[in-house]
């Protein structure tokens, strides 16, 4: 049974991934920040295949808390899925150092530290790291989502860099188009004009990447 650390498992794509991974008989470390209800429900449904941990990944010490938690429970990772993310939508004149730092801390710095902390053991097991990114990092520029777009561009580069550092791991990045998740906060009357990537397809792409023998790949899913 492969062991997965899934960040941001409490909602959106993360929750869909958590359910599928458990159905597929993975052991899943379910990370959440504030909303515990869904991950706890999943843990109750799959008590022998899951464990839950709360952490604010914008805080370096909280990430080390995850590392110590896994050590205390004798859990070694085969797979890391860097899914947790936030955005900040505003006019440029309302953006500042703090808005960038808040988004970067979660979207870029947390995956960096998680890959650094767990990359060696994943490399030794020939496992996988999957980074969830966005096609906003290609040619879909929007100043209102500047923090998110730049932070995810950094995540793309991190995957390339770590694939060189840990050549026996399979470290890849998925650049998704629009996903219909609560992060978007899109009015229902606008959604009908948007072509969303179905969540079941997104989940299937992540599972495919977990089992891929490629590394350093950046794949667009639209």
C-alpha cells in the first residue's frame, strides 16, 4: 500500500483526490487547515487507510510539525501531492508586499520545503511528487490574479529543479485550466460561459502522474 501526503484535502480538487485515493487503496495523510469536517468523515470511513493532520502551511514551523508527526507515527511517504493553494484577486493598486507574501508562502514556499523534507525518502522509494499548478502560468495573464500566477510559475520551476536533485523520484507538474472549485468564487450566471476541466478528469490526471515513470514534466490539462 503506497502512502500519500495530500495537502489541501478538505475541499475542491483535494477532497475529490482524497476520496479517489482511498478508493484505490492508498494510505492517505489528509492535510487540512481550517475545515476539518470532510477529512474527519473520510478518516472515519477509512480508519485503517488514513490519518489527519492540521497545519497552516504558510508557517514554516507548521510544516516541520507535519514532518515530526509522520516520524512519530513511523510513516514514510511514497507520494507527495502539493495541492493546497490560495489566490488573491484585486486591482493592482490594492496589491502589496503582504498579499504577495501570503500567497507565495502557501503556493510556492510550502511546496519547496515539503519537497526538500520528503524528497529523499520519496527518491529512495522511487515514488512521485505531483505539483498542482495552473495554465495561468503560460499565456493567460490577468493583473488581478498576479500573486497566484507568479507563485504558480515558481512552482513549475521548483518541480524541474527537484527532478534534478532527486532523479529516482518522479516529480511532475499539472497545469490545469479552470476547475469549478470554491476558490474561484465565480457567480453562477458567469460559470455557464466558462469551459471547466471536469474534476473527475483532473483527478484521473493526478493519478496517472502518480504512476508515471517520467520526471520533470510540465503538462497542461485544459
